[in-house]
C-alpha cells in the first residue's frame, strides 16, 4: 500500500480550479425556466404564503379565544370565592335585633327582676 503524500500548493489550487470549473459547467448546463414555469412557481409560492398566513391568523385567533376563556374562568372563580366569603361572613354574624325585639327583651328582664324581688 502506497504511503500518503501531502499534495503541494500547486496541486491543491489546480484541484480547486478544476472543481470550480466543473461546478460552473454544471450550473450553466441547467436549462433556463420558461415564463410559464416561472408564473406557475410564483403562483404556487403565493398560494403557500397565503395558506401560511391563514394558518398563522387562525392560530392567533385560537390563542386569543383561549386567553379570553381563561380570563372568564378566572373572573368566575374570583366571583365564586367572593360570594362564598360573603356567605361565610353572613353566617358568622350575629343577627341584628330590631328596636321592638330589644324593647321586648328589656321588658322581660325588668319583669323577671321585679318578680325575684317580691318573693
């Protein structure tokens, strides 16, 4: 098996020039596109762009709807918590007596004191 020989600078530049020439030849051999083909490609590209824009808009709208739904759920949860707190507060409150109830209680206590004193 022959031993590897490092190519010289001239050999490397010649190989690079040869590769460049081959790439240019390959590119030049490519046929030019006709106006019809160009129009078809442009129409296809525009269609893809419109579909992508519609998809982005739908995704944006879906995201906005989800955000609105989440806000509504949070608001409903907050209201439910406030109502529960209000019910709890009202349940723990002592009932407020009317003036007539207060007077009746005073009269009953007064009568009980008088009755105790007469025995």
